[in-house]
C-alpha cells in the first residue's frame, strides 16, 4: 500500500470510528464509501496548504475533481 493510500485509509477509519461508520464527504456532506474515497486538501497546496493530516479530509473523487475544476483560472 502506498503512503498516500495508507494515509487515506487511516483518516477514513478514524472518521468512521468517530461517526459510527458514516464518513461524510468534506465537499458535499454525503457518505463516502471506501472505494470512492479520496483525500482532499482543505487549504490547497497552491495557497500554501500542506499535506499534513490536519489539512486533509475525505471526499468523493467526483467532488474533489469538481471542486478543483471551479478553481482553475480561465486562459
């Protein structure tokens, strides 16, 4: 398991334990099943955010991509 996958798994398990199995998406708030889980930087790295666990949250892959698509500046 890669370091990123291990971090995602640990965060997911911690949240699931705290919220009795329900892991809400940081973006939309709906439950995220383990296969759909990605890590989202709360404060984007482009704005000085780190990859420390305190700046990471679980989100759906689609929500993660949609959020970043909105922040890309047009040409």
